[in-house]
C-alpha cells in the first residue's frame, strides 16, 4: 500500500492500551485496504496474547508491552503515530497532536484510558500506580521505606498490601471491610487471615515483557533493577503509558527496607482528613502526640495520625478526557467518562469510545455492570471496532453477548477469584438472598439469588463451579426447589444440572 502522507485516515484510534490496540487491530483486519491510524502518547503498545475463552463469558489472557512496530508489521494498512493528542475538532473531523501534526479521520475511537485519582497532585510523597513507570517508581521508593500508608479499597490496594514485604503497611479503607469493590464482608473475613501469613514461594517468572523503544526487551522477570537503568534512556517522554493489569507486580520485587515479612494493619471506615509535609506537621499541634520523624504524615478522619515514608493513593481512576473536550459537545457521565450508547458511540458524530475513558450509558442487561477492568477494555475495543465497521458498511449490529453477563477472573491474595453477574447484589436492595459456603483457607463460595433465580456469584479458591454457575445465571432457571442442595459440598452440582 502507498504511504499515507496526507495524514488522512478512514479510521483513527487514540490510545495504545488494550482497548485502542484491540479496536485498531479489528479495523485493520476487517478493512485491509483502508488506512487506519493508531495515535498514542507512549512508545509502547499493549498486546493481548494467550487469549483463552474459559467459558461462555469468562476470558483469560496475558498482556505484553511491545514496540508499536509489531502492529505495523502485522497490518500493513495500520500506521502508529506516536504523539499525544492535544485537541480534537469534532466538527472538522481532525485531531491535533503535541508535535503539531493534524490528523483527519472519517471515524474516530477514543481509547485514552484513565489516570490515577490522586489524593493530592503536588506532593512528591503521594504516589499513584497506573503504568509500568509508576510501578517502578513505587518499587524504588519502597526499597528505602520502613512504613507506607495505602489509601483505597479497590483492586490495586488489595494486590499491593498483599505483595509488599519488608515494610509496615497501614491500610486506610473507607468501608467496614477490605476489598469492598469486589467483595462483601464475608469474603473479606475469609481473606484477612492471609495477610498475616507468609506468602507462598512463587516461581520468579514475569509474563509481562517490557521493551525499550529500540525494540529490545528491557525487563524480564526479576531482573527489573537493571531494567530500570536501561529504561532511563527512554524516560525522556513524560506521556502517560497504558494502565497495568492483573499481573503488574509479578517479577517486581516489592520489598521495603525492613527485615519483617509482612506487617499490615487495617484502619476501617476512615478517610484522609489532611496530608502534612514534615515541616507542616512539626508546626501542628499533632506533633507532640506522634513519635519519630517521617517525610510525610497523614491524618485520618478516625482521629489517628500516621507518619510514613510515602502514601500510595489507590483511590481509583479518572477518565482521560481532557484533551478531547474543549470546543466539542461530549456528554459526560457522572464519573466524568465519555458517555457511549450501545454502539459505543459518543454524543459527537463519528466519534466512538472504549475502555477506561468511556462510561457505558445504554440500558444494560440486569446481569452486567461496567467495571474498569482489563477484560472489559478488550471487549469494548473489539466491539467498538465492529460497530464502526458496521456503520461504514451500513449494516446493523446487535449488542455483543459479552455484555449480557458481568464476568471476571483474577487472583487476590494468591487465591483464584471468579466474579459473576451481580456478585455483590449490586442494585438488588432487599430483593436478594445469599447462600454461602466457606472452608477456612480453602474456598469461599457465595451465590446471590433474586426471586429464586441465580443472579450473581463470588467464587474464591479452586471451586470449579464457574461454568455451572455461569449457566445457571444465564438460563435464569428457578432454583427454589434446589436451594438447599446448591452449595452442598457432597453433591456434584455439575452432574446435578447436566
Ligand atoms: P489504558 O491501558 O490506560 O491505555 C490508554 C492509552 O491511551 C495509553 O496507551 C496512553 O498512552 C494513551 N493516551 C492517553 N492520553 C493520550 C493522548 N492525549 N493522546 C494519545 N494517547 C493517549 N484490570 C483487571 O482486569 N484486573 C486487574 O487485576 C487489574 N489490575 C490493575 C492494576 C493496576 C496497578 C492498574 C493501574 C490497573 C489495573 N487494572 C486491572 C485495570 C486495567 O489495567 C485497565 O482497566 C485497562 O488496562 C484499561 O485499558 P484502556 O485501553 O482503556 O486504557
């Protein structure tokens, strides 16, 4: 294909994370003779590999950071432009990048992800973890640290407190149980003892390979320390990289300066009242009540104050919409994401969006909800690509099956965790009944029933129940006659419903 020198493309996708890469691959393969551009701020893109459909809706895959040339080699009609988008002129169908490049599109998909919602922007002792660079910064700071305070109760905080060794961790959560985004109090109780036991030895492998811009792998496995040095060369750009995913800490040694294995104390139902620099703290009345000298102090709403080496702000992400808003008429959701309809279309003509930056604003299936997770970024990116294609071809397209049932498979505290449907009874109010089975240290199984039908489940440990429960949720069978047998460990439930 002749090189596109006019910077005019049929399809333009912004963002080299899972959503953007999946979307642009979908478009480039479906329209081999059309010009497709992927505009992304970081020099490395995220590629999905080892994709495995575990069941009808559950999927597992690994993610590798790769140089963008990999995409261009695979799809001759796909051009990757490494530059951050500075402005969008939706009326004119053009994007402007920080390098002064003007890119024209017929159809655009914005997949610019999110950035950490920091407790405060201008304090060097408050860190957020979002991409590989910030994870490395965290690792570096941790190696000198004796105490850190982690604020937040989502997936990142959960993984972090479990993984950190050799450093005291004070974990401040606003709820009455840990992991509130994913679990109820029962599941939290099941997991809590794990925090006070030694971690099992793990083979030191790292699924994520990071490349330098010259295409050479920079970090592999536990060799991250040398990788950091080498990465120094490509740190000149300060643009945001893609969000990390499930295995972000694998291969990274999260070890503090102390000999202790793990020391985590949880402060429940509390939020940050104020953060003090060392100087501010010494001048405050609190100084006389706290011993030791720390670079930063955090005062919590429960009245306690902790000095620490640094604070990790793990309080969620804010959609990265800023460069696209000025002069345009995007409808934004309450969480500031770009609202998209059931065809991933925003309120601006010919502009679609997928992944962490968008907010699903269609009337969702009663068994699905959006959560800013890796799997959903892939599904949305893929579906957005198909919707853009269908529009160009004047074809109709139905909402994809993956949006029928929420499903997520991950690992927390070294346990396999499967979440299905309304796993926390989201939106059900009193119209729900919970069945729970728990074997300490082994498994925790929770089923959410509504009107006798299964609408959600939490499976922690090797339960082997995911496929059967997924089917029971999807077929909405009335389980009233079987409710007493459903979680009976002596009954092979798979056979039972065969
Ligand atoms: P991103 O991956 O954030 O990609 C956004 C892309 O847009 C980047 O390439 C960026 O460079 C580019 N970009 C941004 N602004 C611009 C601009 N102005 N111009 C051009 N390009 C731009 N999910 C799970 O499912 N399981 C987990 O266990 C899990 N753990 C996580 C742990 C951490 C520490 C973090 C941070 C996230 C975790 N997530 C997890 C969430 C998951 O990583 C994200 O939901 C997912 O990666 C979002 O993908 P995305 O493509 O929408 O955005």
